[in-house]
């Protein structure tokens, strides 16, 4: 609940894009620190992941509606359906491609879903996909 208020205040004080990038930066820096410091417990990981995820779902729909309004003012055409459906298309493609890439990475690392306990190499890559890949992906998304 606190993060919702934080993201809202950031979006009002700055613009929505800057608020989203700022929240991503907080989450990414936190995830990078988690990767190297290894704090006890998952609270820091949950906070950093929530900061990235929450900011996306709170700010991106507003940005899409701003895009609809901008398009209407520039072209005089009402294309909200096309613009807003694009978000669903991109999210579906990202989920499919992301899931496939995750499976490939873990398979290359020696992950075996039939084992009760994973190999040390697979455990390292499970941690990597939770921290390093997210810390790498979010700055690219911000561009």
C-alpha cells in the first residue's frame, strides 16, 4: 500500500515516464545489491520486485491512455481500441517469449524438474533469473 502512494506521488511530482524509470532504477539497484550481498530472508527481494512490477501496472495504463489522447489530438482519429489492444498483444508475446527463454536458461544450467533438489549450478541460475536477468531487463525496457 505504501508503494502505491509512493509511485502516485512520484508520477505527480515528475512525469509518468520519469516516475516509472525511477521506480525501475530503485528496483534494479536493489536487485543488483541483493545478488552481491545475499541478505537473509526474502523481504528485500520482494520489495525490489514489487517496486518494478507495481510501478509498471500502476503507470503504464495511464501512459497508454495519454498516448490515445495525444494520437487523437494529432490525427483527429479515435484509435483507442487499436492502441490499447497493442498492450495486451505485447504482454502476451513477452510472457510467451520470456517463459521460453527462462526454460532455455534453466535447462542450460542443468535444471531438472524431476529432481527433489537441484544441482548447485542450477541453484545459481535460479537465483540469477530472479535477480540478474530482472536487473538487466528493466533498464532495457526503460529505453
